[in-house]
C-alpha cells in the first residue's frame, strides 16, 4: 500500500508540479482515504484548487 501511495504522489507531482497537503493536514502522507476498494489521494495545487486522484486497491 505504501508503494501505491508513493506512486500516486509521484503522478500528482508529474501532472501538477507543486502539490500541497489539504486543509489542516501536515504532510501528503495524511491525505489518503480508502473506501469501496479504492485509494483516494486529496491534495492542493498552486492555483489553490483541491484535486483528487483515485486508484483501485489491488486485491
């Protein structure tokens, strides 16, 4: 699961360049949620938008 999280962070950085934790989260590693077999990564970008990337969690 940690490798999947690192991959999602890498993908977000590649697409949006500068990314930041959402809300009151202290680090990007705190910005993940698992629900319904999917891992969601919430983060903010330099244009003050909140973005979401979801990947299906491998069985």
